[in-house]
């Protein structure tokens, strides 16, 4: 086989073709995508410390995979630099990094150990693998759907004797392939890192109390809104100063709870989520459409309702009761809908989120 034909075969591996949009498959999966692209098969390899490593050793945590070889003068140094940056970006996340040598005849455990030290790799979280070449090439092609080939032409320079796909591959805690990303660019690395964080959340390895806190605040707001409605709807309540005062106090409390929810919500999404990753809804079909309808309507109506709430409270403060009642007829049901759907979205994302097959 000529060098040109080998390179052509590698470039058109299933992952490479689909990465460019072949067949309409989006292999650079979004952080919360439920997509699964296959499963990593069994393997028996060796790590940089000489210890045997199998597929089972990496189950239980998501892992970020790449192929390389230490003598590579092509994309490998750039890919390893991206993995080194990912190591820092995933600090504290319950994930693992795996680099597999496609030149195992040279890349012994001792060579890989020195290479790892040169890159200041944290080998408690980043494993470099080597082993039998046929087994490695079979793993690359059959499990990861990535092209790899050893070039036999004697004129090939030392650092180009193996050609291989330059993808970062995200693997979930159950050993399933969940995305392919450009391993030579910052953009590809950042997408892979976001995917890894979300896979850790999907596996229940990275948690936060904020979703439950937010759901509790929404539940309390809904309860207060209902109580406020009951108090003011009783016969004679509108002409009873005590009833109006109770109603006003309950609605102020509901506003305070909703304001606390908004503060927690913003903190969670702008501070916590960038560190932990997004949690995605795993349902499909009509269930998925219903979830996104609730989520989008919840967010949009929450934005619309905030100025309405402020206006209603201001009208009550000024004792402009007729204008207050008219606007409250619009504001109250929207406010209640936003509070209730906030709880429903939490339940859909956490305790009742469907598992992937």
C-alpha cells in the first residue's frame, strides 16, 4: 500500500468522516448530548509504571482518550499539549486522562514514564498505555473507529513512521464513547473538557446542593402564592384590612423567596456549572420535547414576569388597588407557573432523569 493511500484511509476513518458532517452525524457532541457512538472493547495493556491495565480499571469514571507516540514529529506534541491543558482544566473533576501509544515497539513503560515526567503529567489522573501493537491497532480501529497505520516505506523519516487520527475521544463511566473532538486545537479541547465535566455529572460523580435548594425555594414560593390567593379570595377579604395585610405580607414573603431563588440560580449557573459541568436531560422523543417546552417556557416567563411582579408590588404599596388587581390577574398565574415548572424541571433533571440504554 502506498503512503498516499494509507493517509487517505486514515483521513476517511468513520470518526474523521463523521466529524466533518458525513451522514449528518454530530460526533463533536454537545456537553449534555445523550449521544452514544459505540463502546470500548476489552483490552490488556501496560501503563507507564509497568502495571497491567484493562478496560475494567477505567470504569466508574469518565475518561478522555487520545493516541500518540513519543517520537512523533507530526500532531502528537500539539495533542499532548492540549491534554496537558485539559489536565489543569479538569483539576478536581472525577475524570481520567488516557494516552495510548501507537508505536509500542519503542514506547516501553520506561519511555512513557520519562515522557510523562517531561510533560509534568499527574499520573494519578493521566495514564500512558502501551502493549502489543496488533492489539492496540485493533482497539483503535474496532473500538474507537479511529484510523491508524504503520508506514513501511524505508524513506519515511523517524517521526512519521506511524500515521493515526488526531482526535480527543470522550468516554463515559460505563466505557461508552460519547464524542470525538479536534485534538490539535484549543476549541476542540475546550469542547471535550466541557463534555467530560457533564459526563461526570451524568454519572453522579460531581454533585451540587444548589439544584435541590433552587427547587425547594420554588416550592416554597408556589405555596406562598397559593396561600396569598386563598387569603384575598375569601368573602369580604378585600374590604377587610387584616385580610389585606395578611395577603400583602404573604406576597412580600413570596417575592423574597423568589428573589432568593434568582440569586441562587444565577450563582449556580455562572459559578458552579462552569466548574462542575452541565446536567443534561436524557429522555428522547416526546418526553424530550415536553421537557424542553417546560424549560424554555419557564425561563422566558420568568424574565417576562419579573417587571410585572415589581409593578404589582409597587401598585399595592401606593394603594392603587384597582390597577393592582388588574395586573395581578396576569402576574399571579405566570408567577405560579414559573414556580411550579421550576420544580418540575428539577425533578426531570435529577430524580426522574431517564437513564441511557
